[in-house]
């Protein structure tokens, strides 16, 4: 195809894909910035950091009992997992609501 045909919009297959991806990412970035997602993203980051620290602390130690295994025996895994799920679900729902997608996941069924 000639360069003149390409200039008029012909064969837009893979040649324009990076540009379209960049435009889509910039659009999402603008929407996220307008929605003020700092707090939910910080909460998700802190949750990830907490579980990364737990994973790192549970590294095998020769001849010693893992501190994470000891805490799990005392408090139980259910409490930590339930709390994490609640925090992450709240943060993700906050992001969904602030980005304007809440009606997709929880449509308003009130017809009045």
C-alpha cells in the first residue's frame, strides 16, 4: 500500500497499535488522576507490603521455628485473610466507584 493511502487511513493494522495503546493508557491515567485514587492505591500498596513482609519473614530458617508459623498458631490464618480481603475489597470498590464504573457492577434497580 502506498504512503499516500496510509496517510488517508488505509491499513491501520499493527502499524498504529503502539499509538492506540499509548492513547488508551493516557486516557486511563487522566481519569484516574481526576478520580483522586491516591488513598485506595496507598491502601493496596500497604497491604501488598504487609504480605510481602510476612512472606519474607517466613523464609526458612535452619533450626528455628518461623515467626509467621508461631503467629498463625496463636491467632489463626482466618483473621488475617478475612481482614486482608475486607481491606482490599473496600479499596477496589472505592477505585471502581471513583472511576465511574459502579453502575456496571451494582446497577441501580430502583425504577422510581
